[in-house]
C-alpha cells in the first residue's frame, strides 16, 4: 500500500521524473514479447512479477517515458491489463468499506462503464483500420460516434471531481495530484471533441486520412483515459478515503454531487 506522503506527490511531474533505466529496459522487453505473443500465462506471470517490483509512481513514469521515446500508446495495453489484475483486489477492498451511495463508490462504478466504452472503441477502431474504403452501411462508423458521445457524457463525472472532491483534497494540502488530474481532464476533453467531429465527418474525408486520424485520436484517448482512471482509482481515491475521515463531510459532499447531477450511464443505485 502506498503511504499517504508518497501519494501526495505521486502524480506531480516535477522533480520526481527520474526513472530506473533497468526497469525501463525490462518493461520494454516484456512489452515486445506481449505485443508479439499476446497475454500468455507465462508472460502474465512474468509481467505480474515485474509490476509487483515497481511502485505505481515508477510504473507511471516508465510508461510515460516509453511513449515519449516513440512507443505507440496502444502497445502499453497489456501492461495496463496486468497492473489492473494486480490491483483489482485493492479497488474491491476500497468499495467494500463504503456504501453504494458514497461519492467514491459512484465514481468508481462510472469508471468501470467508461472503461467498457474504451474497450469497444479500441475494437471498433481496429476493424475500421482493416477496411479499404468507407461504407455507409457498415455499423462500425456510427458506433464510433455513439461511443465517443457516451465517453463525452462523462462530463458530470469530471465536474463532481473538480468541484467537490478535488477542492476538499486541496484544502487538506493534497494539491499535486488534483492539479495533474485537472490538466488531464482538459487535454482529454479536446481529444474527445476532436474524435466526435472526425467521426461525424467520415463521409466527407479522404478515407486514408480519416483512418490515420482515427488511429491517432482513438489510441491516445484509450491509453490516456485508462491511465487517468488507473491513477484516480488506485492513488487519488484511496488518498481521499484516508484523508477525509469525517462521515458528515462525505454526506455533505454527496449532497453537492447530487446537486451537480449524474451521467446518463450512471447506475441508478449509485445516484
């Protein structure tokens, strides 16, 4: 479990950028094998062992370094899956300690649905990239539009974080993570809107140019949003639960969240 002080700076991209080069090399070799052979039992076991030896801070930095060095974000997908497997129990443990109406419980459940949209977006994108030409009768093109609209519909999710959860953490001196999360929200908003515009204009575009831009935006959104959700689920939310230990405060925050509202996909029992 990451201690609270470490969590406070874990998402800050300032002086803590140093990454162990040996771990980067190990991760690169592992990722190459994963992308060539898929998530086999042997590679999953090796991946779990390696990820266990790296702190979330180091892993996040390592992933970012690999992308900066030219690795396609989509090539990190297996590593994300392994990390999720490793920490799944931690997220379930957090949810078991709070009620379904709790602010954090709702945010986590919404994340699960957003992740399902991203998974389908990746699948649909890959099908389109194999096509030779645009066909208005193919369901995949309208499905991209539907999925990105669903992902854009998470705006009230972000607003509850930005207007309720983040200010409470910032008032307790936890400012690095929330600053980075706000910046990532803004960057992702632009990419999501760009993909929506692209998907709605496919019939008017050169198909190869469309595919190139679809690949760029879809890969970026899927990787960056998964990474963002990972940091919130396994770093920010546990920090919030440790830091805000007054039940009355969480009750007040829930009222504020109710006033802001929920996404169309938010489960009824979580509202």
